[in-house]
C-alpha cells in the first residue's frame, strides 16, 4: 500500500528528527525527505508542535507496542525480567531518538517535555506495579520502590544511553571507548538485568526457575563484572 502524504511526513520526521532536533527540523527538510511539496505540510498539520506531537505518538506506538502486546508470565519476577528486556532492547535500537529527546528536553522544548512526562508516567507506573509484586514475595532486602526503579534504570538502560553518547563525543578513555558497543548486545542487556534483579531480590534466581519449571530459560549469569 502506498503511503499517504500524511504518513510520508511522519516517516520523514522520524528519519530527520534524531539528526536535526526540534529547532533545526524545518518544513523544507521534512518535505525534501518525504518527496512532497512543502505547502502540503500546512494542510495536514496546524503547526510544528502539532506535527512533533503526532510524530512522537507514532514513535511511541512503534517502540512500546512490543511491551504492551507482550504475553508476560504470571510470575512477577519472570514478568519483570521480560518487560525490562523488551524495554531495554527498544531503547538500544532507538538510541539516536532517545538522545535527541534528552537534548531537546534539556533545551526546554515544551512539546518534547510534555511527551517525556506523559510517557514516563505510564512506563514508571507499569514497572512500579511489577516491582511491588516482586517485593510482596521477597522483601528480604528492603528498599523503597523509587530506589529500586532508580537502580534498575541506571544499571540496565542508562549505561547504554550515557556510554554511547560519551563514546560518540570522544569523552571516554581509550581502554573503554572501543568496547562500548559490547554493552549493547542482547546478552549484555540480559546479564545486567539478571545482576540487578538478583541484587534487589535474593530469591530471584529460585523464583525465576520455579516459574519456568522444566522449560528452558535464558541462562542466568552469576559472575561479577570485571
């Protein structure tokens, strides 16, 4: 099916926004990428903010659809593990967009900040519910839910966002800079998830294996980081 002009503009925005950002993303740049007349933009969108808002909503559906449609296990530990993995992989696959959103947010772009706030509220509520369900089973290492959220986010996802951004800007020392891509693999992401959940919930491994019983699961990695 051929894309409509509206769809072409949205796709063009998804292509050019990570590179150009809010302030440099012009109607001409969008039209050139979409292969349509610039005049069509004003027939389809009431303004730049309206376009950015719709583009980000479309991006949100693409990125988070996997999580929202995932058939997560009933066991909260297995569900949390799976949900974090889907989320982290989505971030990994869209780091250019993530970093651009953070840059525009820091620059005070209101439409971007509104999107991040609404998005974060939904995602944090989802993960809070899962973390609290895990804590009902194993709270032998007591901590506030916000502390657990912070630890989980920093150890699993923030490492990718910060590592890649610093690496691209040449801010990392040589002995680390050349290895940043290694933290982006599926295996590395799952390893950080297992380390984090195992630290917060001492019975995590036993709970996970009891959930899957005789079914195979991705191996838990017990060795500490070197």
